[in-house]
C-alpha cells in the first residue's frame, strides 16, 4: 500500500503571537505561584493578543453567541466569519429563523 499523496494546498492562517514561548513560560511560572497569578497571566495575555471577533462583542447577545458556537464546532474562524455575518443579517433574532419555511435555513 502506498502513502497518500501530500496536500498541495496552503494551510489555514495559523499565525501565533510573537513571544509565544515567553508567554508560555510566564504562564507556567504564574501557575506554579498561585491560581490567582495564573488567572492574571491568562487575562493579561488575552487582553494583549485576543482577536476582535463579532460574537465577543456585547451587541452579539446570546443569539449571536449560540450561532457562533454551532458554526465553530468543526469549522475554522476564517471560514465562519462571512457566513456568521450573513446569517445574522438574515435572521437577527431566533423568531425570524423559526418563522422560515422548512428547508429555507
């Protein structure tokens, strides 16, 4: 049996922030100190490196967060973003989706 052919497509954008090793070392150091220090280190990293995603904004509400959770289960963020925006433009509230005829969603 021969090995499957290698993929020639470019991988998804998986850029990581610079100093990942330093951040990991700082987080590990904080974890050894105390849970509060770990919490502070993780929140500090997030404040500096978090991506601006629409479902993290307050105006997304519970509906927007739930839609994003379903879409992101096995799909990369880059592919979800445009579909998420289209979905919420068409069905900004659950009632709008519920009112659709079967097979329209």
